[in-house]
C-alpha cells in the first residue's frame, strides 16, 4: 500500500494508512503529545510529477484522528533532491543537506514530523534540525513504515 501511495497515485491508501497510524498512536498513551504535525515536504518538481504529497495525504487522517493540527506550509523543500532509494547512508545524508527551510519561527514546544517511510532517518533528521533551529523544543518522527537499509 505504501508503494502504491507513493508511486502509483493511490491517494486513497493515504487515508487508510493514516487512519491505521492514527489508531496506533492513540493506543500508545503518548507522554509527549505534539502540538502540530508537519508532513515531509516534497520539492516542487516531485509534487508536479506525482500531483500530491503522500505525507500530506497521511497527515489529514492522522491529524483528524488525534485532533492535532497539520501544518503543510511550515517547512518547504527548497531544492530538488535525488531519490534516496539507491543511495548509501552517507550519500543520503549529503543529498538532503540544506534541502529544507522553515517559512517562519516556531512557537510550539513539540512537533511531529510525518513521513510515509523512514529508512536511514537522514531526511527526517535534516528536517528536525531545521525545525529545532526555527524554535521547536522537541521533534519526533512518525512514519507508516520503516525500510531497513
């Protein structure tokens, strides 16, 4: 389902997977409930290719289930990056370096970054750094799947 959401335009899978993730998070009595959810931004080029952002599609369902606002414009991907799938950890880290920029200061203590798949964590880590520099106190990462690499 994740691959179909990401690469085959199966946007409805985002609602299903987001609902499942939301249910799981609800069951786990979170000690640090984030104040906002930030979906992983896509570059403009990748958005034009797909026509949607899969993390945003997941985010609508998660946000609705947990009652936590989804902020789709807090961070933008300021440059297009290569697909990470065939890259080593070192190449992934370099590929996403300085890829994101915050559009404004953050006055929230805790933020959840939401993505479809986390592999090495390099992309999520880079986005977390940007959010921390923008004023976040804590950043956690939520993902539907983890792909070993």
